[in-house]
């Protein structure tokens, strides 16, 4: 994973509305353009890192990149669940993410309950790993301090 940490920003767009309603785990989805610009060696799978909305605080996050085999999506998506309770939805705002580590490949599951418990396991694992000093320092990266007015992708 030569490209980690990987930093990118993009506008939050609508997905299929499954995250909150079916899973109880909302995911902020990136536009196709951001997904298409991922370096080729950032493979599909589940990652963890840091995220902020607009110029807001930086929080722990997990991100899923791929086709969501359980739902058999035909388009690749990149969806971030932020470990923070927001007062309201933030569609249309700029989401800033720093992907710092890899957790596992995407999988299919034989029930919604097993998908949900896998994601909850990812969240717990990510919270633990992000407390390591090498990861904590990225929370303070200048990436999160520059004006957040542009949609861009890369380092
Ligand atoms: C940490 C995390 C792990 C995930 N792992 C899987 C997975 O292994 N297989 C899968 O089909 N979907 C996985 N998902 C994606 C969910 O299926 C997806 O977030 C859900 O379908 C919501 O989609 P929506 O934003 O289009 O509504 C994962 C999502 C997150 C946040
Ligand atoms: N902690 C959170 N992490 C990610 N998104 C959140 C969070 N809290 C609220 N949201 C909102 O929920 C939306 C995602 O919900 P979701 O059910 O996945 O719908 P969609 O399919 O449109 O992505 C995000 O775009 C954001 O506006
Ligand atoms: Mg979503």
C-alpha cells in the first residue's frame, strides 16, 4: 500500500440510503470522480483513518472502497463512516479524509446481521489502532488546516 497515508477531499453525495436505514451506520459517499481518481494501488477493501466535514473537528473514521458485494453494486463507491454524532446530515459539504491503514477485503455475507456486526467490529478495531502514536500524529496534519473550499484529490 505505497500510497498510505492517502489524503482526499470531495463533496458528499447521495448513495442508496442504505447506510442509516438498513444498517444503522451512515456512510458519507464521495462522487464518482473522486472514486475514479484513487491511485490504482489503493485496492478495494475496508480502511481506517481521520475525517473532517468542512473546517470542522477531525474524527476517527472507517471507509469502505468497492462494490459492496452484499448489495452487488455495479458502480465502485467510497463511503466514510465517521465515529461522531452529528446534529444533522451534511450532504453537499466537503468531506476531508486521510486514509492511514487497511483492515480487510470487502466480503459478502449471508445476512444483514452479519454485515452489521462485521462493520461494528471494524469500527472497534479502527478506534484502537488510531490511538497508536504513528496514527495520532496524522490527526494534526496540515491537510486538515488549509481552507476547505476546493474539491481536490491527492496529496
Ligand atoms: C467499515 C465498513 C465496512 C463495510 N464492509 C462491507 C463488506 O464487507 N461488504 C459489503 O457488501 N459492504 C460493506 N460495507 C458497505 C455497506 O454495505 C454500505 O455502507 C451500505 O450499503 C450503505 O450504502 P449507501 O451509502 O449507498 O446507502 C461496509 C461499510 C463500512 C462503513
Ligand atoms: N457519523 C456519520 N458518518 C457519516 N455520515 C453521517 C454521519 N452522521 C450523519 N451522516 C449523514 O448521513 C449520510 C449518509 O447516510 P446513508 O444512509 O449512508 O445515505 P447515502 O446512501 O445517501 O450515503 C451522510 O451523507 C451524512 O450527510
Ligand atoms: Mg452512504
